[in-house]
């Protein structure tokens, strides 16, 4: 029986606290759909991609609630437009990065992972600061669009550092499959819960579309790779996009390497194509942004690394990645969309 759609996209979000699912979806679709964003960065020929207009089915694998429940991000745009670095105090950081229970490593390996990953990510932020990327922007460059409030284009250093710390903590809870208890008492085995959510969404996409594409960001790229490589009943996927991904970090790779593999490798049993999009100034992926030399090719399939210039002083923003002309070109190609 013919499938209803020619293609389906499953989005997987990244680190830190997020808006409600329906608002997050609106932000991502806005970021992907607007035409000609930042022509001084991406050029004037950069049409947006409306999945609905193109007849592409889509869904979002939402997992921020595992850590943050209904404590949604709501006031980012207003905060970032008016905040100055000296005004950001400790009390504000949880509103930005989320209030996450501090992990208690139970083995030397776990403690070493947590310390070394946070150190690497912080070093990247320090490098950006040394290069002048942390300078306060002119008012005109602050967030002015509704879709920019997920993480705006400028963040004061204390906020960046708080988000970096949360990135290491979330990675720890996931990779070591720790049980997490939220403030409201809800408990999750983090890795199993997030795997199950993505597999469920991929199955729904496979049932309805001829091909399935994953677009993942930040910590969501770890979930996507892990499911494709290490979950036996994961459905077949045509293309994986990883945006601003920490999958190049050795400590992350060590915990994702399959039992039957010497090194991390291309998940060829479940995947045909893998496109990794990175900005070298993105602190989450900047420590090692290219994957083609890390993930061993399998059956002639290998990672395609695409460098995409971003903008602003926080280069990890999803709406910036979704605006990229090279990313959009690659996405359109794999979805069978003509952007000319």
C-alpha cells in the first residue's frame, strides 16, 4: 500500500529548559521557513522551507519535560533584549538553563566523564571570549523576532557557563542511564525513556512516509545516534542531520560506542546518509566539530561534514542553524524538494 507522504521529518531538540512543545514546534518551523534570513551571512538566495507547503509530514521528539516537567521557558526574548551582563545574577540562571539536580557519580569513570566534558565545553567558551565573541552587541543585533527567544543571539557569560554545565549534566544522566527524579517526584530512567520516545516517533513516521529524515540539535544528536546504532528495533532512516552536535567529543563517543565495535562507527544497518552541520565557534561542538574522521565508514557510508557560518555571540542557537543556506540545501536534497 502506498504511503501517504513522500517524506517525514522527525525533529529532536537540544539541551536546557524549553518552551512548551507546541511553542517549540512553532519556533523551529519559523526558523526553517523564513526566506532570506541574514543575507549578510548567508547571501540573498536562501529560500525558506515550509514542510507543510511541500507535503512533508513532521513530528517533534520532545524530552525536556523529563528534567524540567512543566517548568517551561517563557520569557527569553524579553530577558535577553533588556539584560546586561552585570545585571545577571545567580537567581536568574535557572530561568535560562533550567534547575537541574546535581548528579552524584557512583564510579570514578562517571566522575571523570562529568568533569572532563564540562571542562572541554567551558574551554571552548573561554576561547570564544578571548577572540572577542563575548563583547556586548549593539541594540540592533539583539533578539527582535519571536522565534529567537529559545536561545537568543547574545547571552552573558554567566548564562553561557550555566548552560554549559547543564549540557554536561544532561549528557551524564543520559549516557549512564541514570534515574532522574524531578522536583515533583516523577522518576525516569533517562536513556531508556528518551530512546523510547524517539523510536515511537520514528515508527509513526515510517508508517506514513516513504522516507524518514531526522533533524537533531545539540544533545538531541546523542539520542539520535544512540538509537540508530544501539537500538535493535529502531526503524530504517534515510538521513540523519546533526546540528551543533557534541558527538565529536571523545568522552561522549566512549559511552556511545557499540558493544560489537572497536570504535564509534556509521550506523549503516539503520541509516543511509549522515550530514553533520557545524559552526566552529559553537561551544557545544567546537571542541571537535568534524565527524568524518571519527566515525568509521561502514559499507561505503560515511559522515558528510558541512561547515556553516552562524552569527551572534551564542553560535549554538537552533534558529540560526535552521537559517543556514548549506543546511537548507542539503535538507531539500534529501527530502526531494526543489528550492530553485
